[in-house]
C-alpha cells in the first residue's frame, strides 16, 4: 500500500476521531448513532496511523506529497 494521506489529513482525522470519542463517553451522542460514529472514529484512527485511505485509491486522490 502506497501512502496517499498527507500529514494535515491525518491530523484532521485524528482530531475528529478524538472529538467523537469524547462526545460518546460524555453521553452527548448515544445509541445506534453513537456506535456508528465510534466505528467511524476507529476507522479514522486506523487510516491515520497507516497513512492510507482505501476510499482515496479508486478515485486517485492523494493528499500527500510525491
């Protein structure tokens, strides 16, 4: 897998994931939507760590420098 995410993209995803986690554990979001958002947050964290987004690949999107 070639990296296709730049550092700004990775930081933004990580911040969004952290925000979702805080909102869920403080009880602001809950139920089914809360669980769905937690799964999305986990995907954001995972893709941030590996610097590869599978949804970017089919569209040829790259946010990192060559």
